[in-house]
């Protein structure tokens, strides 16, 4: 687990920019080390705190799709790494699982204003389109993790002096509840939180 950030960020910088980065830092946490390698500089305390909170919130999950996939493959007697863990990563890649925060970001970023977003989502709901980032197969009233990640997203947006994406996400949260009584899950505000530290798309599922 301690080596995962080094492996992922070395691969990212080398495969996309042909950079060979130094993976040793003085950071005393997994989140701080990850962000340091991602940005090439020591991250702020608020960024590190946000990363740690995100890691905890995403770990606070029931028997999810990638975990289930790993256990099914391991249960057949197959090998752990090239089969079970690889299968779990494959499940995580899907837009209805690990890719959900990317899909939520795509929705939020296609609008310039909250009014434009609300008008378009009204049309999409009337056309019975699915809006990724809302609802949950286990939580039926609300996702308790959303309250935490929403506050983090709001804080980071204010610190950056740019609340555009957050304002759009919040307006759509209200619209979805009024129209469908659907609540945002952890992925919805994670989308605008991840953009605050400019996490690239190939790494965004691990930034979560």
C-alpha cells in the first residue's frame, strides 16, 4: 500500500511525459506522498487532509463490485495477482463503479453556469436519462459520506477562488432531489474536489 503512490505516479509521468521522477519524499503520509509526486511540490495541508478524508470515505464501503470480482476469482483457486487483483482493477475501470466520479465530472464540466446546468438536466430527466453520481444500491435515504466530501469540495473551491464547478454541482443536487428525490453519492462532489489538485484523468480513480 505504501508503494502504490510511487508506482502509479512514476508510471504516469513516464508514460505521458517521458519523465523519470524521484519517488522518495519527506512526506509522512500516503496522501501527502501521492500529492507531492503528482504535483512535483509539497502539497498544502488542506489538500493532504482532503486526500486522507477521501481515502477513508472510499474505504468505508460495503461488498462492492471490484471486491466481489476479486473474491470470485480467488475462490476458483486462481492466482492472486495476475488474476484476482487484475480482475478487480478491471471491474474498477467501469463507469458504474470506479469511473463514476469521472462521469460525474463530465456532467458538471459541460456547463458554464448553474442555470444552464439546471435547464439541461430538466430536459435530460424528462427524456429519462440516467445522471451518474446519484443514488446508491445500499443507502436508501442518503449517502452519509456525501456530507463530508461536499464540505471538503466547498472548502477547496473557496481556497482556490473558483467555485464554478461546486456551484453547478450543488444546483444539480437540489434539482435531482426536487425532481426525483435522488440524493448524491460520494462520487458527485468528489468530482469537483479532485479537480482542485488537478488530478489527471488516467489517475483520477486513484485520486479517489
